[in-house]
């Protein structure tokens, strides 16, 4: 959780560190606590594609020690989404699908209090010590905008130049979809990433890149990206459960297919004159008729 007296995220970025972050989608406070024990450089809660609800986000941020910064990838570029994430104690926001300088400016405005922006003051945590909080935010809050479309790549230089944008983060998956290269991250994809990276360099803005695993994270760090994803909870769970299960049992085949459902045989029509005696019921099953009275 953000400590306004000791902002950690900006300090680390200013020092020139490359952050290896853990990306959490499951919306689980317990999992956040476990992930924090591994002491990643930062934790990202993904509210765009993950399962996070507002209260769980607030609790998860509260559980993370303040020397592990938490960023929230917000669901959308809106004052409400950005304000709620920061009110919860996030030290930074990651804003998806930014395609123009105007959209980047909107994100920055939503993250900063007046006179630098239009963020509304409030929130349960901030109000515990609001004067300190507002002061700490002036320097401490980090704004990351995502470029992940062809249009965003075209406008990368203008986006990176927006005052208050601390980092541009490339969404490699959406970028592949937008470029039409999906499921391949081919040469066109590489060129697009390099274009964004170069634009950031020209504007003295940091550039990070989404990565799907540790190898990818290491490779992107080598290329100079300043924030990469070393692990994500869905992947860790899938691999962990997969390995644990495969390490124990020789897989048995699924059970044999059931034979097709037999067609019901037509039931003989019951005689209308038969009375509903127990013997007749037993003989005719559900098809018996009530005794006919004169
Ligand atoms: C992307 O790769 O598009 C992302 O947004 C990462 O989650
Ligand atoms: Mg994306």
C-alpha cells in the first residue's frame, strides 16, 4: 500500500531499476498475500481483464507491504476507474488502450489532484491522513499508459511526450490482434514494439512491455524495457496444478461412452373398465384408470 511519506515505485524507477512485476487476475486477496511473500518488485492488480471487485482490490492493496508497490491496471480510461484505484492505495495506474495524446492527457488529469489535474479528493485510506496523502501524491503517483493498437503505435511519440505520463507500457497481446499478426509475434510486431520503445526514448519517457513468462521478461529487460511481467497468477496456477497432477498419476482414459438412450416402447392402452384395485395398479403401472362409477 502506498506510503505517501516514502513513495517506492517512483524511487525505484528514478534509480534506473527494471521492475519485474507479478500480475494478478484472479481477484483473490489470499493469493495477493502469498504473491507478496515472494517479494516481487511490484504487484499489478488487473481490473480490466481480471476478476477483481472493488472491496477485494482495497483489501488486497492493504495487505501488501508498502515497500512492494501496487499498481492497478484499471478497467478503462475514466476518472472513476482511476480515482477508485488510487483511493484504494495504489501507487500507480496502468491505463489500457491509449491511442492518442488527448487520451493520455485525460488519464494523467484523472490521476492528479488540482491544480495539476482533476482527481477528486476522498477515499477511505487517503482520508486517514489526507494532508500527507495529497502531498505524497504530487510526486509519488506513477501514471502508465498502454499502447496496444496500431493507431497507438502511430501516435507513440505524441503519447510519450504528454507531461505526466511516466511510462508507456506495450500490451503485446492486443497489439498482435490489432496488427493482424495474432497468434504470432512476428517481425511486424517486433517493429511496432521497437517503434514505441524508440518514441519513448526520444521523449525521455520510460517504456515497459507485457511479457507472458519469465523468459520473455528477461529478454525484454535485455532490450531495455523498464517494466516487465515475470509471473501471473493464472499461469502459476495452471502450471502448478498441471505439474502436481502429472507428477502423481499415470492418466487413465476417460470412462467408456454410454450406449445410446433406448427408445421408449409404446405402452398398451389401459382398459377403461378396469377398476383401480391394488392388483390392477400393479398390473398396469401408471396407466390405470379410476374405477368408473355409474
Ligand atoms: C495485452 O497484452 O494486450 C495486455 O493488455 C496484457 O494483459
Ligand atoms: Mg491489452
